[in-house]
C-alpha cells in the first residue's frame, strides 16, 4: 500500500517536506481488529506538533493521521460488531482500558502517534475503537469531526453547563466553529458569545449563530457560566476568567500553551478579580470512544458541515504547510481514491 511516513522531526519552515511517499506491506488485522481501506483522513494541528518535535512520536518512522474515515476491508476472526464494506471512522483514541476515564489512562494509545494512522491507503484498528459513520455525512465531511468536532463536544460536556446558561468561546478556529453549532443545538436557550481577533472572524461567528462577537479583551453583554478556550496563548486564560460568573468554569481545550510567547500575561492574574468566588479552570485531555460514538449521530442531526479543502495522499506535505502557515481556510482532508 501507499503511505506517507514521518522518519524524523524538524521545523516545517526549514524542512517543508517532512513526509515521504512509500510503498509498504498492507497491515494484517489481528483477531480483534479491522483492516480499513482509508478513504479520507483529516490533517490536524497535532500532526504539526508531532512533526516539529513538540510531541515527538515514541517510534519513528510512523504514519500520522487520526481523523480517519474508510470502509472495512477485512475483519479479524473475533470481530463481531462490524462487517466488510461497512463505513467506519477512527479518532485520536486507538486503544485504552475501556473505562469511563480511559482518556486519562497510561494505557491510552494515540492513532498516528503510538501506532500507524490514516495517512495511508489502509490501517488496522481494534474493533472496539472503530465508530460507525452516519449515512448523511460524506467521508470528507466526517473526517474533521473525528478530532476537532468530537473533542469540542467533550469540552462542552466538561463545562457542566445547563440549557439557558450563557457560554463563551475564546478563539474561533477549526474547533470553535464546530463547537458553536453543537452548543446551540444542545442548549437552545443559551446565549453564545465569541471572542476572537479580527472583524472577519467575528462576522463569521455571528453568521454561524453567535449572539455576540468581539475581541478577546472586550466585555460581553453579560458574564458567562462557562468559557471554552481553544487558543494556544495565555492572555486568553486571564481574559476568560474575568468574564466568568461566580462559580463559573473555564475549560481549556488546547493540547499545549505556547511556553515562550505571552506567558508574562499570567502576572496579570488577580486572585480577587479572576478566581475568587469559586471560579474553576479545567483542561480537556484526549477523548474517550464514547465521546466519538455520542457525537457522530449528533453531528449528523445538527447537521454539522465543516468547510473542507481536499488534497491527494501524496500532497500531505502541502496540506501540512497550508495548515502551519495559515494559507488556506477550513479543514484540510487527504482523499485517497485520487492517488495514482
Ligand atoms: Zn487532532
């Protein structure tokens, strides 16, 4: 099979073609695994972290990609829940202990990180961690939902908010624009306020149903019960806490915060202004299989339709550079059928 492999880490600004196209043996599913013929695989910021060495994969070479959609090509002999040709998806969780907090377990294995992922024509996955894709989502629409969408859903759950509670979204990129319609669907009586830089981003938020949009340091019409922060910076943390109601919760949905850029902003943290009165901070780590299984039918029902730009498998380096340097808006998805 054809695959794009990562053999060494480095900055994309120095080495803009970190992945190589190779022809390798198609993996064989074990007794409890599915072999998936991949049709689409989303390109995620986490892959940039893997390539640039901020989240170095434990073994190299590795095949990246954890927003995978395809069809079952072969079932291991103990597989019970899936049949050949069924459409399935795989997200960041490749394997864990199956408990409700499996996202926090040392047994957690990440797709396209600990094990080979979806930048390839085929991949294997334990059947327990494959999810059915609803019929009314296309392969390319479903792919970005497997990570940004499903983790956004987890972040909404972790706010603990109830219908009618006002919600803030700090940052409005690939995740935020999926969280907004999801939150509006789950909590129809809640106002959603979006904090993002730039007029065009703010207008985009209003077009998608935000009740208000402004800069990250501006004051919303009311204080909010919860804020989901999807930015890589520290200033938004301080700004978010300022906008919370007493007893409110800030949920940080970012794998990492830039350590260098603006960490000094934390010196502006005032106990009385930002934390006093039982305001909380909670992070989101990974996701569980249940998050994906609950989220996909919800996404189909809403319906969520991510804006997608497609690339061939052998154009994965271009897709990664477009994501890294912000050249093309919307989710980037590799599509396998078109490779020659
Ligand atoms: Zn991801």
